[in-house]
C-alpha cells in the first residue's frame, strides 16, 4: 500500500469520524488543535484504523498529526 493510499483511507476515516470536509484534512493537520479531537475521539479513530487496515496499534501518545498516524500505519503494515 502506498503512502498516498494510506493517507486517502486515513482521511476518509477522519472526515467520517469528525464530520469534516475532505479539504480540511492534510498531512499537517493536528488532530487535537485543528480537529478538536479529545482522547475518546482519538481512541475511536485508532480502533477504526485498526479495523480498516487490519493492523494493531500500540497506545499512541506520539500521534499528534495526520502524518504521525500515516507513519504508524505504514510501520505496522510493513511489520
């Protein structure tokens, strides 16, 4: 899976979860400051990511931006 495919799928999840427009989500989007995601929101996003990508993510305090999330997904897909 390419970086672009991972980003597109991740963006779909975020757009759906937070009722956003697609152009509101970029790799530099900060999940807490730009989307106003709280810890429960992030937990739900990570669960959906795990289901949609069929991966397992560790507790992810270091995921701050969409890029961080894409990198974690890529790392797990490669493992």
